[in-house]
C-alpha cells in the first residue's frame, strides 16, 4: 500500500514532450504529454473502450486520440469524440491526474484530485539562487521497494562501508546519531569533529587539513529526501548558524523516490552547492561521482530486496535502524488513516 494524497515525481521536465509516453507510478499506468502551450498532462493510460494504452495513440492539438477506434480525450480526461455516434457516454470519461512543473521536474498527485495543493510540493532551497551551483543526472531505476531506499537515506553510518572511496571514511563508523521525528518526516544527524575529509569532498572543500563534518539525513513522507553535508575547518563546526564565511562547503542533495510498483523504484536526484557555482567541470565531476555512489547503493539494495524476499529466518534490527524504523511506523499510520478515511461510510 502507498500514501496517495501526496506529490510524487513523475518525470524530469525534459522527459515530457509532445509525444505520448507511458510511465508507471504506484502500480498505475499513466500517459503523459504536453499541450501546445507546454503544460504537462497526465491521464490513466487506458482507453475505456478496449483498454488500449492511450500512449499508443497520437496527440491532436491538446487532445489525445486512441490508436484503435479514435476515441478522443481532453486534458481533464473528458471524452470529446466517439467516432460513429453523436452521444458520448459519461462512462467514457477517464481519470486525470493533477500535475505541476517545478525545479525541472514534473510532479504528480496520485490521490483525490480535489485535495491536490501545489503549496505542498517539496521546497528546494537555493534553487537557481546566485552563488549556488547545481548538478544532476538521469533518473535511475532501482530494482527494490522504495522503503529500502528511505531506510538507506536515514542511515548515515552506511557510508563508512558502502562508499569508502567517495562519501565515507572510517570517521563515519562510530559517532552517535541523533534521531528526530517531525510532522513531515524523520531526521537523522550528527557532527563529527576533527576528522579527515572523505575522498569525494577533497576536491570541493575550500580549506586544507581536517574538518568538522555535519551529516544531516532528512526523509519526508512518503519518499522525498534532503541530505545536507557541511564541511568546515576543524574546530569551527557544531553550529550551522555560525559557520566561517567563505571557508565552508555545503552540499544539499535532493533525492526523490517514486514507487513504480512493490519491487521497483525510480530515483530522481540533484545536488546544490555553495562553491564553484558556475564551474561546469566541477558540476560534471559531482554528477559522475554521485552517480557512481548511487550505483553502489543500488547494488546493495538490489541484493537486500532479494535477500528479504527469500529470507527463511527473522531479520535483526540494530541501534542504527532507529531512524528508518520510526519513519516506517509513522508512514504506515498515515497510510492506514488515509485508507480508513476512504472507506465507504
């Protein structure tokens, strides 16, 4: 089961064109395309007549025409033409999903359209702000349930073993974690003091020597993550409000996990940084390195999915699982409450 009355990422803006395309979100097949004015449209991808996917049809103006018998639908899902008859049955109307373009992404509301509120779309700070650079990569398919990815993103300690050549080093192994539940999600964080700069960041920090490092891992319900990494000269960290101007590095990583189905997730990501804002070489370095690290995660989580599916003994939870377990419990309560509210009186 999924949380439905919320916004998920449907696609990168660049992936939605005037050609109809099928995507799958929460197990539902959806056709997406753009109007002549450039607005995104999302409809259930099935003609009500014989269920041919509308993504196999064609765009005519702002309408989409079924490739089998020519039934035609507007952006709201209303059937506007049935060839061979004047009367259009109400049963030919199909579901339309609210969609919104923001931050270079197309967002989709999977629940009750009457409840869709664009103010509830995840806020990305410093996006296109002067002095802040951005890097990104293609959406990545993960062959695992989305909750294994949220588990991973609420576990700063895993970088010590999974990402030894990039995000992590020995300093990430033992430092205690602080777990905080909020109305919107769970935060797992810590400061590490006077430690070596991890390999990926050595090319990016604006100082020499050891650092104080903040790991801030925040996952919002149901599957949106904000990961903040701060590196400041050793002896100057511990208070994100009083960092030495021009002497610290901050990378805000945004990670949006869209459940395709129970065992497949589409992973959208980009990073925003406070150094080398216009440096294309640095952006490419970061994109390549981050994609490499995320592939390390994907390799691990692919095997976790297989292992959990085939387990013959009970799995054990550890102290480091406090954040992921809290997130799962609270999300399940939200899903259960939403399901109960949707039941007939």
